């Protein structure tokens, strides 16, 4: 996984973008981009929402 960007949305929320490659033992690969919205809940960061996309982000 490569983290591309992170940002804060106040004290209890954050987000980010990452490039991830899912793999299995047979050699199959699926490179994707993730966008994540996170929330701080009882001292632990949890994924509130995510989106997976196979399209490269703009440069």
C-alpha cells in the first residue's frame, strides 16, 4: 500500500487516499485506489466510509 494523501476533518475525523494492490496465491492482482473517511471512536480510528476505484487519479 502507498498512502497518497491524508487530511484532517476536525479532531475526530480524517480521510485519505491510497494505492493498494490486492493479490492471491495464484498470482492474480487487482491494483486499485482507495479513498477513506475515518472517525475516532473510543480511542480507536475506524473506517467510516470507503470507495474503491480502478481509474488512475488525475496528475
